C-alpha cells in the first residue's frame, strides 16, 4: 500500500497557481477527501498530515524546500518512518501529457524534472510510484522554465482540476495498495454520457 503521498510544488503565494504546483493541488484534494489538515513540520521540511487507514499510518506531504530540493523533505520522512520507495507516491506536473490527462506509473527516469531528480538521489532508488498530471508543453525547450512557473490559462486550469477530480476516484485503491485497479481507474477516461433513446415514431 502507499504510505507516503507527496505532492510537488514551490512554496509561497507567488507560486500558488503555477503549473509546477499541480502536485500540491492534488495533495490538497486528497487531504480534503481524507478530512485531514496539512500543518507545517520543520522536522520534515514541509506541510504534513498523518492519518490511519486499515490500521496503517498514512502520510501526506508537500515539501516546502522549493522544487529542486524536494528529496530532502521526502527522504527525511521516508527514512524516519522506514517507508520503502515502492510505498511512496509522488504527484507531479508532467510536460509530456496535455492538460486533462493523468497517468500512474512505477519507476523510470526523472525526465529532467528537478523535483524527481532530487527524490531519486535522496531515496537512492527510482522505484517509487508517480502520478503525472498533464500540464502540456510550450513547444520550445527554452520556454519550459517560464512555462512551468506561469499560471495556466483558465480553460487549461479547469482541465487540470478535472483530471485531479478524476484521479481522486482511485484514492481508495491507492490507499489499499490495489495499484492495478488504481491504474485502470486513472487511465480510463470518463465515457461520454449516452443520449437518451428517441421515442418511437419520431
């Protein structure tokens, strides 16, 4: 089961609505779902919430170290509570997916994402789970740093929020460790609502 849910972002009001903070938005939604409140904890360099699910302690974490030092926060908490990499889910913004899409995967590279790069180093393993929230790509590599630190257009923000709501439907499976079912739920887009049948003779 997942024992540590981590959302990546940058602290401070100036970054609040920026694309790079999509991971924070997801953890906020999970905290609301679990009815817990994130509070500052200097020991773990972040905003932290703790709850119990099926007799196990579950942690929610939003590192407040700035993105490129996220691993300091994640590694400290994971080591202290002996949480293995495969029991960690990191939620982050993903350039390679369009707004509205969200994907779950285990392991792999960091794809140039500074938050993941530092978590790799601190956990000493890439074998943690990632929930990738699509933010789209500006189309030009040079523009990426500005793109992730800018606020998405309102229609894109709505798509990102919809994808968070959609993936939150898999929260029970993520919490119980049924990752196969969680993946299926997250990767299945919501079917279009069927039109009602037309009355006979029209």
